[in-house]
């Protein structure tokens, strides 16, 4: 299992980090087996982290629709993240901005996928790592 997150590389570093965090949190929803256990240290508790790789790649001028079609074709768990989600100050605002909308009515800034390594590699094969 692996996660790949494709992002619009033109976003600034803070927006890229925020988008990656939001997408990863959404993909982990309901996936308890992919997280490790809480670890008790001598003077602090270390929270569970992922047991699987998370790669961040560049959209590389591929249309979002093409990437979404790849995810669907490979039966990958997937999600989109939009500027509407990134530019709100509350989850309620986000709901208001995207509820009932088609993908062509929002501004996609990232897509994340989760699945078996080979299928995820097939999704991301021509997308370079974000550096």
C-alpha cells in the first residue's frame, strides 16, 4: 500500500504543505490498519504515524480530469482538494462552497490516491516528485 499526492506545483510552500496534509488526512479516514500505534516515551507520547509511504508529486501540467480518470480506472481510493477548501476559515464554509458542485465548477489544487503499490505507481508513473 502507498499514497501518492499530486499537487499544483505553482502553489507556494505553505499552500503545498497544507494541501498535502489535508489530502493525507482524508485518505487515512477509515484506514486504521495503515497507522502505527501510539508509543510511550520517557517524557512524552509519540503519536501514531503512517506505516506506508506517502509520495508527493507534481501535477506536471496533466489535466486534473485525466489524473482523476486514472485513479478511477485503477480502482484507487481517491480524493480531490480544492482552493475552496484551502481558502476557508471553517469547515462549514467549505461545505457551503462545494456542496452540489461539479468538478468543473471548483478549482482543484491536488488529488490524492491510496492503493496497492503497482496500481498507485501506474497512476503516478509520469509524475515527477515535488522537490
